[in-house]
C-alpha cells in the first residue's frame, strides 16, 4: 500500500490523530490515467483513442469510461486494420463499439495495397505497413491528440517516451524534442499540423494490467486465455495458420494448447504454450515470466535492434 495523503476528515485513532488516506498501487495507476484523460479533454479540441480490441486498448477505454461517467466518452475511436487481424478480436471490437454507442474510424491497410500506395512485404507481415494509413487518417480527421496503449515495460523505445509525446507535421517522433513532465504536469502545446500522442498506461506493467482487469471484471477476447489452435513454428514462435501467407513448405501445422500475451497482426504475433485458461492462472503465469510480452511474441520487433524506435520516428506508435 502506498500512502498518498493525510486527511483530517478520516477516522481518528485513540490519540485523536488523523488516519492516513491510502491508495493501492492499482488505485494510484487508475487515478493517474483518469487524470490524463481529463487533462487531454480540457486541453485538446479533437482527441481520438486507438482501439484495436486488444487488452491494452480495452483497458484504456474502460478508464476513459470511468473518467467521464455518467457522461459519454467525449472521444471517438480509431483502428488501423491490417486485414490480417484475428477474427475474435475484430468481433470484440465491433461489439464494444456498439454497446457503448461510440464512433469508430477505420484506416485500412488493404485499401492502400489495392490502390498501389503500399506493397506487400516478402515476409507477409503488414504491421510495418500501418504507419502511412495511421498518419494520413490523423491528418485527414485533424486529430490533435491520439491516445495509445503503449507501456514503458514493453520495449526500450517505449520506455524512454513521455506520457505526452509531441509529433511533428509529418507525425514523426524526435526524442530530443521531448518535454519534462515534473509533478505530473503535461505540456500539450503544439504548432498547427503537429499533434500529441498520449500514453495513459505508460507506468503500468503487464502484471498491473492483468491484476486490474481481474479486479474490475473486464471482459477480454478469449484469445488471451488458453485454447486449442492450429499453429506452426517460425522464427522461434507459434504463428496462426491463415490466408496471410503461412505456413510455407516445410512448416508443419499442429494443434496446440496456447494463448496470446499480446495481439496484433496474425503474421507477426506469436502464441505461447499455456494452460492458463482463467484470469487467476494468467496472473500466476505472468508473475513467473522473465520475458516481456513483446520480446517473447512479436516478430516485428525483431527485424532489427532498433526496429520499434525506427518505426516510431516514422510515425508509428
């Protein structure tokens, strides 16, 4: 437990001293995220939340709903659809949007390929192709703040990014232009054409996310829990067989008991062998893990030592 403040209105002990008011670490993280959402609502004209139906974006939406309840969330949602997303996750996305009466913008990688603007990669993965549809959608809709679910524990490039991350008129990130964020004071100033990426989950860990999901009873796509799935081995990971280009000759498909720690494009997101079919078992499994979720399961982060930072400089999250 973390002591946050001492208040005179609390209960008093035998000596008449005020009891300290305390927040658990999950309450403190929730309070910080709610503050960030409200700060953005007050500072920016047209914010949007990136929402893919993955666990971090689900958590962000849950926190946004809390931040503004009983009023509706004052932001729309945005998803960059690669065309290789897991069907279970897209179904969850659409049901959630309908349930809360939200507006969803979709930027389609397939549309860019069909128009000849983007070209399929030899390895079949479309995750690196998301940057142009994302940045052009931000510019077209004039979004001035874009919420992302990135966390500092995921990857070293994300670890050094601020909560409010300024992007230039080309949506590019320059680490040298980052601003100090002392005492949780956030500077959202930006020139015309620029925007700010906002990361309310920056200080959360994967374990924090799952413990909070358990506490709040948040529904997730079943893909996050152990299930039997046809997969094949490539690059040290279990990938889902599908129309995206896998498996190749010599890659044997087998049915295994797996789950996903993170969810992205089917072509680059690996499953892990797991029997964790409940949230309690998932939490136990994560607590014992010594590999980050992206380090263990994301092929797109292994393209080079600086793959994530290179993509962030180009406009990716």
